[in-house]
C-alpha cells in the first residue's frame, strides 16, 4: 500500500446524506472478479444526470469528496472503495461514516476523514461558490484546508499509522502467527468445523421453470 | 466476571490484546464465503503464495448471482457465470467446502450456516456480507466484512478489530395481533435512524424478544446493519438450544452437554453496563412499512407519507423530499393507498420456512390481485424442499404466485429477478435503497404478513385489512399430513 501523508486535489461537494454503497456502486457492477477497473461504475445511477456534480467540468477531476453524513451505509461491498479509488478519489470527508465502509477504506489506502457537519457546510459553500477549488488534507496534522478554512478531522490512531506507513494488515498479523497457533491449541474441541462435511441426505433439487403469470403494471 | 453478552464473546476470542491504540486480534470461529466478495480475496492469497489457514472453519455457498429459474441450465449472464465458476475454482484450489447451485445445501449463506447447525452461540462469525449480523440471533458475535478482511481471515483466521460499544435494545410487552419481528426491527431503525447503531453491537432483549422463535430472532438481528450497527445479538436460551439440537453440525453426546453448559453463561450480567440503551414497548407496535429510500424512513401502515415541510431537521427534510420524489409518492398520501406492481417474498431477512408458512396461511384458497406479480423465493434449497413437503408450493401456485429456486434474488437484483424502472414492490427484504431491486425500482419494506395481504389487495395492506376475523397466522406448520416433518 502506498504511504499517505498529505494530499491536495479538487474538492467535490456531494450534498447528500445517507449515501449508501448501492448508490456508490450498484450491484450489477459487482460481478467482476478483478480488483480494478470500477471507475465507470462509481455513482452509476447518478452519473446519467447531466446536473450531477461529477458531470460538471470543474469537478470532473476531483480527488477529495466532501459528502453529507452517514456516508457508505448498507452493503459491505469493498467495491465501493475500489470504485472511488479507481475514479481518482484519495479522500472522502463526511461527518459520519458507516463502520464497514470506514474499515474497507483504511485497508485500501482511501482516507475517510471525519469532519464536523458545520465545518462541512463551510467547505461546501466554498466549493460551490468557486468550483474547482483545491482541498488539502494533511494526515500528519489531521487537518482539512479549503481556501482560508482550516478544520480538524478525526481518524483513529491505528488507521492513521498504517496509512502513513503504507502497511499491509495481513503481514502485520502474521508476525503473531505463534500466538494464533497457541490460541487454536486452547479452543474447545466441540466448537463446530465445516470439515468433514455433515448434512442431511442429498436430495435432487428440481429446477423452477418460467410460468405465464400476469406481470405487474410496468410503466411504458 | 460481569459484562455484556458481546463483551463475553469478544473476550473469549482475543488472540492478542492491542496496545498503544492498536486493535485487538480476534480469532474467527466460522467464515462464510460467497461468490461476490471473495474472488479478489482468493486472488490476493494466490499472488502472495498464502494458503487458507483453516479450510475446516470456512464454508462457501452460491447465492447472490444465482438464477431462481432453470438452475439446471448454464447461467445465461456471462459475468454471473464467471463469478460463480471463479468461486468453484477457488474452493477446489484452496480446499474449501462449497455448496453449489443444484446442491440440496445451497442457499443464502445466512440460512445455510444456521440450518447446518454451524452457527452456534458464543462463536465469532464473519462473512463478506453485511447481513452476517443474522447469526447474532444465536448469541454469536457475527458481522459483515469487506474483501480485504475476507482475505485477512482466509490467511490468518483472525481479524484486527477495534472494540465496539454496546447498546441494549429492550423490547418489553407483547406484540399485538398482526405485528411481527420484522415490524419490531423496522420500528427500531425508524427510532434510532440508519446511523444510530454506528460503532455499536446491539443486544436485543426483553419479554417480546424472548417470546420469538429462532427464525423471527434472525429477522431482527439480520437488519441490525440497517441501523448502522455491525452486529446484533440475542442471548441464547431454550429456544436456541431446541433449534440447534440434532442439526448436522450441532455437538453430540458429552460435547452437547459441555456446549450447553457454556452457552448458558452467555448472557449480559445484571450489573453489566451498556454504553447506550433504547426501550420499546411491543404493545405499541403495528405493522410497519417504509415509504422512503433508506430503512429508517419507515412508519406504521396507518400513517401517511410525510410532508417534508413539517420536518424540522434540514438534512432530513431534503432527504425526505428526494425520497418522496424518487418513490413517486405524494406528501400526505395514506400509506394504505399505495398500489404495488410486485410482491417479493424471500431474502435472508424473511425467506425462511416460518415466513413461507405464515404467508401460505394467509393466501391459502385466495387469488392474488390481478395486476400484481408475486415472487416466492425460499432462502435455501432445503427450505424449498421443506415447503414442498408441507404442500406450501401448491398453495402459492394456486394463489397465482411464482415458486422459485433459492437465492438472494430480487433482494438486490444481481440475477435476472429485478424491478423495471418505475416499478413498485412490497418486499420482505432488508433494503429500500434507490435502484436496489433494479434501476429505477421503488421498494417498500414489509413483513411477510403485510406482503401476503398486499398481494391479495394490490395496495399496501395489513392482515387485519383482509377482515377474516381470524387471528393472524404464525410460522408454525400448517395442519396436515406433512406437518410433522423435521423443519430445516
């Protein structure tokens, strides 16, 4: 993972609360088996609207997303983080993040910077008055700067350290593999295991077939 | 040692305590895997030359992409087929047990774990799916994870986790006629909001919770994530033990006794301190439906669509305006006047045998509304078999519904089961986000009883609206020759 200390880029105001991961990337885009190439899927439903913020020239090259509260709720899909990263975002700023989204971001080097809603309102005003204004996010000082507004943000110490060092979680954990083995020695023997597999007798499952039924009132 | 249920399970799984702000390293007892969030994790292992540390604590099923028709034929959608085939290849290469489409144990991952008896009290359970919270109904600490964490668990059988806070949700009293566990959780989410549970493990308790069956408890824990909480838990009791006993992977003999003795210690102590507490009286509840585009935008069925001008909070007002426009509703319109095009009965929230039975009891001997399509999708192949053994399939077909094979289906529309743009559903699933069930689709979240009544009347309806004069049905087997079959 790349080390992250400071980033400066065009700020994108997204005046919506509760931006769930189905909005960030709809389920139809989750069928890929690769980890990159999701940029076209980001906010797919909204990108069809010419008024949508990312369709405006001044914001198109944005890399700091400034969103309403409760960003990243819903599904655990890490594809949401991949899509934001693939589009070019390095930082998402919001007053509140969903837990899983926050965790996924940290693993992928996307900074989820938590900023008070009143400060976000200030940043929104600047970004909307002067589209294309750059935002500087300093992970060392934990500040977001937009024009003459400098506000603090919160990120937990551990995530901050890992981002600044660019560390891989699995490698860190495997340093403690002896402790994992010792824990496994202590585990109760009656705890379940998936192997060897046990199940009720196998039975043939009949395939349902399409039937002629009245279809709902589909708008023309 | 006194503590909450969540703290007890947490403490029993700490491999290594974090110091200097580092998270604890927690051992994972059961890792469930499906085709959508795992391919990139297996690829990561392959690139790093790492094996799956504990294939014997890992189980894969195919659910999100699988078709619910023609399952014996090649999957038509090429990308879905690739994703399923990738899971099969990965399972074979890494030695992971898999239940594939057409196998009797295939189904939604959150149904398969419990029905096999793998989901047990006191376990840590993870899956790359936010509805993993379902398994908390057994007193397990169960939560959804992202793909990087899936890879981490595959490689190490552990996860570094910052501690959660705990929230008690106490539901006293008795549910009134026609209200279900789905209405409890929709009311909880409407009360605390979609962000209200962020950072918390919720523990549901109180008289109304104790009275629920295991399956009804799963519905509640399933939707904890919709309140922003990663996990929801219910302390195990006789209902839990009764559900587990005799299942394929339940402990046997002396192991069973040892397990039950341990499971009985898994409850919050009387002097345990929660970081937050919410109290509801079940007697105040009635069938709940959502009107908007997040699960917190719900109201009792007797209410009207909100009038945004009357909402004080500016953010909520804007969100309501946007939701009402997307949903094609009129502020102040009675919820009961909303006509639907499709009724979807299924998902990891409400696609279990008790849900299907209660729907069957309502629709038995009736015909669906003419202009409504009704999809009934069991949560697993075993649930489908059980329903057929009890004759429920015939009731659904006579009613005019479609009886499908198992999977996630229209809950998220990754397979062909989708809403058309502008189409409106009453859905027993868990999310009413914009486009969740198909681009431009409009979703109202409902209980199985409301879904059944709505399928009959064509408009959002409660069981009471049917005017039968009979008590609302529950999830017990229908009387008849097949009723004594073992449930799945």
